[in-house]
C-alpha cells in the first residue's frame, strides 16, 4: 500500500526531532491519506462484493451456485458406478444375500428376534457404507416368513448408538405402542397376528425415517396365505429393492448418508437385496419348465421399482401383493411402490439368462439388476 513507507518514517520516530510543526502537518496529511486509502479500500471491497454477487447471480442462472453461500443449493456430487480397479474380482468374491425364501416356523407362534447393530457393509464391489443393520448382517434385514394366522412375537434389541424402532406393514396394531422407539441397550417385544397374507416391508420408523431407511433399516416379511393357498411353485425368491445415497465413494473409507441427495432423490446406487448387481455375478437359478415366484418389496426409502423379467412375461402377477385376490395374467412390468410389495410367477421353458430389472432404466445402470439362470447355461450377462 502507498501509505506504508510514510507511516513507518513518521510514526516510529516522532520524538527524535524538534521540528514539531512539520510533523503535525505531516500527521494531518497522513491522517487524510489514511482516510483516502481507507475509503478506496472500502470502495474496492464493495466493488469486489458486487462482482461476487454478479458472479453468483450468473452462476445461479447456469445452475452452478457458489459453494460458500449457505442459502444456495450445493451441487450434488455423484459416486454412481465408482468402484476400485479390482471390482470384478471383488464382485465374484462377494457372498450374495440369500434370496431363497426361508421356511416358516411350525406352530401358532412365530418368534422373531432382531438385534440392531451399527456396522460397515459393502453395497457394491469395494464400496463400503456405514449402516444401521437389522439382524447384524447388513441390509436388508433377514427375510421373515410366517404363515397366515400365526402370531408374530417380535423382539427388537437395540445394539446401536441411538434410538430405533420397527414398523411392520403386515400388522394391524397401534403404532404409537408397538412401533415405539427403543433406547440403546434396551429390548422391546410386541405381538401381532399375521392375518393378512402377502409380502410386506418392515423398517425402522424412528425420525427422520428417511435417514433410518436410507441407512439400511428395512426388510421383507412374507405371510404365506393359508385360507386360500397360492398355486404351488418350484422356487421362491425374495427381492428387496432399495437405493443408497453416499457422501463419498466409500472406497478408502466407508461412506455414510448424504441427506441432500436423499431429499433430491439422486441415489448413487440402487440394488436388489442391498448390493449392486450381485445376482448378475451370482445368478438365481431354475430348471427349464419350473415356475419361479418372486416376492418383491420396494424399500425405497423413496423410489419405486418397475419389476420386469427380460425375455418372458409374468404368468401370474399379484400387484400390491394382493395374494388373497385374483392374479393378473400375462403382464410385462408391474410397479412395486416404495413401501409396497408384489408377487410374480414366471414359468420359463427355454434355457438362458433372463435379467430381472427395475425397468426404470436408470436403476439398471445404478445396480438394480440380476439374472435368473434357467438351465445349465454358461456365463453371465448384463442387460
Ligand atoms: Cu432406526
Ligand atoms: Cu412404513
């Protein structure tokens, strides 16, 4: 700054000279100079600020808002498809979530005990995520299978760090009593009678529910109809569709939830049973001529799934998992809404690899695709 040398020579040694008048005048002039410099500085600052505002207005106009402004939307940085170089080997080494419907317990009482655990899981090859896990095995939680008319005695033990709860869509029960928050270290038991057959979502209902579901707190419960049994099939598979919103790529360190992406509904990964493309690498299987039943839940937290099997047509479909009603026949794609379910039967005679997808195709690119391998055919494929 121009005034700097002057301030040194005059202010640091004023008492070393007897020429007082000169220094008084000099001081007045200097004061004036400082005033001018100050004024110029203020003008420059105002100018710069104006320029910044202009830049900001311009950037808002083109959709790239300035990151330092808190009242302006931040750009959402996608990690879609970002995996380490050895992704294929990791995908092959990954043990897929068992999609096979487990047997329902015998007797009139089905006891279910889920322990909530905070844990790191992989949601795509080499992509780690810090989940809140029902049952301690990642997301989704275990498939629960009961028969219509059984009483489900549900115990939730909270082994996590914050309160959680469990909400069963298969239950008719007062949620303020049954779906209440359970404090860390505590357990809570409630019972309901599974009178309504179908496949239902269960999930944590603790606020903010979006965050609890997005962090992996969801699963499926199948209530097999007994009053009006379904046609017999050869294979039963359970698929829980969901999406993941990451605050990092999850490769060096685990990602956790990006709430802005969750609100914007811009997932990085979408999956069947919690891990991108796992049934492409490890296909579900059937023999030619067998009938396969898919029990599908869309857990969201927000997005629907448009269920479709490439290369065939659903012989029977129960949209909304309305298995006590009449199925639809010969349909191609059925919406499974977030928080809903559907049941789909396919009988495939010709050996081959039949992809099952959400036919909203962004989901296929993000990982919500698998293969049904019919017969002894080679290899895998992506659709
Ligand atoms: Cu929770
Ligand atoms: Cu719900």
